[in-house]
C-alpha cells in the first residue's frame, strides 16, 4: 500500500544538524562543505538547501595520504569569519579553502577534500600498480 519509493541513502554529517539524503542533482551545485562546484550526485538537506559532494559527505575524518606522508591530515571545518586575517589556499590547486578541508596543523598544509581524493586516484592509476581487472566473463 505504501508507495514504492526507492530507498535512498542518508548520512548524518557533522557539518549539518539534519540528515542528508542522496540526491541526483540535475545541474551544478555548490557544495556547502568545501564551497566548490559539483555536479551529479549530492547529499542534500532539502529544507535547508544544503548540499555536500558525495565525497565530502562520506570522506574519512582523518586521511593518511602520500601527498603529505609525514602526517595524517584531519578533516576540519572553517567557519566563515568576518576577520580574514589568514587567507588559506589549497596546496594542490591553489584555490582558497573555506568550509570543509583537510589540514595538517603542524605544517599548515591545507587541501580540498576533492583535491586530496583526485590526486590519490591519479596515483593509484599509475601503470606500476596493476589494476587487476577481472578478465572472467561467464
Ligand atoms: Zn565538497
Ligand atoms: Zn538541514
Ligand atoms: Zn584544491
Ligand atoms: Zn604535516
């Protein structure tokens, strides 16, 4: 009797008070986590018009990464401040970072979550590491 609504994934993210629901955006959106553009899948809170990238909604709180092998990066949220005393830029793309980003406090190393993710992906796609694609077909 209940309408067959497909079950959507929801996440509770520490940057927002409400649960966020998986949503396929028709156009571009601005991620309310890392404040950069995204398209396609988002995690969204409809009443608040709050969007997070798929990655921003699900990325780990700490990230050991080869980009910065000495220390683990931690996911932090920078609140909007009226006093812009320390402008920060992503160490990968050099765009400014606000909102959600990965940081190494000791080195003042900052990267966007998606920049960290994409450079990790590129490294994994290097020819040295075999992808081990299954050749089996039944
Ligand atoms: Zn984002
Ligand atoms: Zn909300
Ligand atoms: Zn970046
Ligand atoms: Zn460091």
